[in-house]
C-alpha cells in the first residue's frame, strides 16, 4: 500500500473520530444542561438596568427606578 493512501486513511479515520466525539458531546450537553429560561429580558430606559420578567408580560416595571419598559429585543 502506498504511503499516500495510508496517510489519507489515517486522516479520514482521525477526522471521523473527532466528528463522532463532537456529536456525542453536543448530545450530552443538550441532555444534561437545564433548558433556557423563557423569561423576557427588559432594559430600563432611565437607569439602564437589565432585568427579566414573566414571558407573557408586555410591559414591566423596573425594580431599580420604577419606570415601565417594553421587552428588549436581541438582533
């Protein structure tokens, strides 16, 4: 067997093992990590405080200064 074919086979096997380990780790992470919190994120326009509130709330009062704010959207 030529050396080029042997090196190619080792590379393919190595990349396959790395890919399988990455897939296994992603599966394990999704299985054991707690789910994301469904709360909405708010940012106060007056004091700049970032806080969360229940997912169904359309407007929320800032715990720092008391101003009512709309949910903050990440883009």
